């Protein structure tokens, strides 16, 4: 059986789709998947051995200049690639307007969520086959449930399995040497409401170095690199990493002793790899989209604020520039929880 998955973004959401593939591969012998994905995250699907091919989109660019994208051939080429094979089943695991547009371009009859379960209601118009799932469960479980219904097998009752082993995946060789013993501090996030203060990260860096660790700080753009440099400036054993490919970051993650993460995609990479990691949350509902897996811990602010999911905090920021909900998270609590995770993992 050959199945096409439509799941474009984001990094963490893509990783959340992987257990559904593991379930399907267990239930249906010889199943293979192709995957339509945003070009920025095209490495993620191929980590799973049952994904054979990715079809890359550049929908952010196309949305800005749709006429140009059609005239210069980018959209026609994508349309041809999307419909180059006759798939047994096509499933939209994202169920929003972006993915529904791709579903609409597919010549196949697409499976997806019904109008009550879609993240963006009009998306269901793109699906011939529609399903109801429990939207109050973690996103991993929602996609496992949708996949099981679309492919007609009983959803396993066991804990989700990403089906990825980075120790055997051909990750790239880095062009720099890694420290012998290091932690990964994922300080960056796309929303202000997810950022911990610079001073908190700097204090955590010094605490880690006191315990014999070096600290690596990744970034995704120039602004994040400058932030990493500011954090690293407090200690010579802290290093701001240049922008790297996702596979290169995966290699660094795989060899780390532990991680502290903001609520962002790389936190889910740590969870996928089973790296002992503490992820800090402000307004996010961790029951729905928190990191999921072995050796993971969440620290959620106890500041009384309803989940806002907004890029800008509607409340006053504290004096150090962090949202008040994030400033409520103590460095000592984060470090103690990380030490316990690392110690527990070492005993396994």
C-alpha cells in the first residue's frame, strides 16, 4: 500500500505525526508513505524508515506571489509532482486552510477531519472522506486516531512510538568538534509569550558550567544568534551556535547529556530522541501540544492566565523583558528537575 500524507508544518507538529506512521506500519505490512511538507522542515519525515519520499512546498512564498509562482512554473511543477503517482490513500493530517489547498490540488479523494474537528472549519470541504476524533487529547493521539480510521485498523492502546532512531539514521558529520559533556539550551521561540528572560538563561548557564557541563545554544536566524551570544557571554564554556540544518541540530541533540527548552520545535526533537529535557511553558496547554515521550518534564508557570496563544503578551512585561507568566519560572526549579531527569536516565 502506498499512502500520501499532507502535513506541511510546523516542526513540532510534524514530529507529532510520526507515531501515526509507526502504528500504520505495524498494522499494515509493506506500507509506504510519501509526505507533502514545507521545504524548511523536509528533513523530519525522512527520519522515519517508512517514509520514502517527500514533496516540498513553498506555500509561504506562493501565498505572497501566487501569479508569479504560477507563471514561472513553480506551482505547475508542484501540481505535477503531487499527482505523479496513484496513491491508495491520501490523508490530510493537518486539516487547516493551508493543507486543504494542497488537498484540493490533489486529483485523489482525500481523507481528513470533519467540520467539527478541523482546526480551521472551511478545510473540511477539501475532503471526500471525513472523520471525527477527540479534539481534547494530545495532538499525537488525534493524528493516530485519524490515521487508524482512514486506513481502517484498530488504533493501538500502547504509548505512542515515534519510530525514529537517530543513532542509526545517517546524520551529517559536523565541521566542528563537540564538547565532551554538554547540555543543549534551546532559548529561542517564535512568540514573545514563550521566551524566558536572558538573565534566567544566563544564570542557568553558570549553574550548568559549575556542574561540569559545557552549554550549546542553537539559533534559527540572526536575531536568535544575537540572543544566543548574549546568553553565552556570561561564561566561556557556553557557545552560541551558528544557524545549522535541522539534521545537524539533530546530531548535536543526539549526543547531548540533556536539554532545557523553550516551547518550540527543537523541544519536540529532544522528546523524539528521548533526551532528558525540561521544557518551560507559559500559556501553552501542555495536555494538547506539550512535549511527549521518554525522559521529558514540563515546568508550567503558575501565573493565573488563560492560554492566549498570542505572539505578543497582552499583559505587562517584567523589567527584564520577559512576559510576566514566563518570569514566574525559577531557575532553581528548572535545574533541579533537569538533574533528576539526567540521573534517572543514566540508571536505565
